[in-house]
């Protein structure tokens, strides 16, 4: 063998070894990725994406609104379709864009821009249909047994209505459009946030303000812990807070380096140690409740028929303290491990 051929073979051997090294490194890195980057299970609930979705707080049910399937209630445990409901989704203005399931899984509330309906999960029947004439619906929430419903509106009014008695209370604390609302399971305490930079916690019987949480920009998302321990408020810039619902004092502020984070779903863990957030960017994060530090994050499955690929995380639920469920605009429900 000539010296030139020997040198060429040596170079080829080095390139081959380098290629094998990179391949092994890539395989090792892939193997070291957290298992939560890929869901444990995935169920398709809407073939061409969803307009709205909500998972029950115990992770047993999911309600999904889509153009092709109407409003579907799913039994997640058995991956079975329970009911298909219709709320006159015959044009863009009537699309159901907000849904909520009661904490005790008794009823579902669905809403389009100017109409809302209540559905009984036990019977599958509608228990009422209402129309809003003076504004548009921005967000909704419902109490156990459909004792009351909360309707946040673009005119700044938050309507608290008791369908069984017909009682109506209008909360007029906001000066601008309401963006987000939530309600405790017993219907007694509400939270609402709007473009006036303020989130209010208030009594639904009297309309009196309990706490006022000021922010430096418009409030984009609010949520209450179903157990009545915590409140979450976030604005459009860089302020997202966890509050003690018993005292009104700040527990923690979310810590992140991004210039801005927007939230589309929030849920507190049953043990009160963590909470989860979902975003319009597919991002799901687990946070330490008392420090505000992000513990881990991943991204839900995007829609395959759009470019760039994306999905909005509509809802999150802790199936237990070790797993969470997500439902997103891609039409998929997904089960994720927290601890891995």
C-alpha cells in the first residue's frame, strides 16, 4: 500500500469514526430527553382541529367544540364519545368558542359570541338556552349543579345568573372589556380580569369586591383553585401571580426570562404544591407554586395541516399528582407524566 493511499484510508476512517460518534451522540441525547416530551397517550377528539375545549377537574371528561363535530362530550377514561350536542353553529358568529365543565361533573356550559347553553351530563339534555343582546361573550364559568353561570362580556359587565331561580347580578367593577372569568364550584366567589389592568375577586351574592389585584397592563387570564386556596392572574406583559385566596396576599410571581408569556389554560395540583399552565404556543409548563419557578415544560402535538405548525392549549387537568391531561386546538387530548 502506498503512503498516499494509507493517508486517504486514515482520513476516511476518521470521518467514519466521527460520523459514528455523532450518530451515537444523537442517539444518546435522544434517549436522555425527558419522557414527558412525548405523551403517554393521545386521543383525537376533532379531526380538523377544535375551537374550544375543557377538561373536567378530575380528568374524567372533556368537552370539545369543532366545526365538523359540533359539541362533543368525551369520556376520557374509556376514550368514548358520550354525547354530541348542537348549539346552532351555522355561521362564524355562532361558533362555540367557550366551554366549561362543573367541578362535580354535573353540567356543561357552552357559549358562542352572543348565546350560551347549559347541558346536563347525566341526561344529555339541554337545560336552557340564553341570548346576550347588548354585548359579546368573552369568557364563561359554571358552578356545581348549574346553580349559577358567570358570563364575562366585551362591554365590561360580568353577568352572574342563576338559571333555576332566574336571579341576575351584574358586576360593574370593570371599566373596559372583560377578558377572563372563573368561579368557585359553590358559585359564591368569582374572579374577573379585563383591559382596565385590574383583576377583581368578588362575592356573587352581593357584588362586593373582596380583593383588587392591579397589574401594569391588561389582564389576559384569571383562574381560581377549585379547592378555594389560590387565585392566578396574568397580564399582557410580564406579570403573572399566584395569590392566597384566604388573605389576598401574594404567594409568588412566575419567574421566566422571556420578554412575554401568554397563558390560555391554568390548573392547580390537588396537593397544592404545583400548578400547570398552557399557552397559545403549544407550550405546557409545570411550576412550583410557592417559588414561582418553572420546573419543566414541553409542547403539545400541533395541527398537521397548517404551517407553521401550531396549537393553542385550551385546557389542563391533573388526573393525579403525577400526571396531567391537555386538550388543544389540534383536536388532541394528551396524557403527560410530571415526574419523569
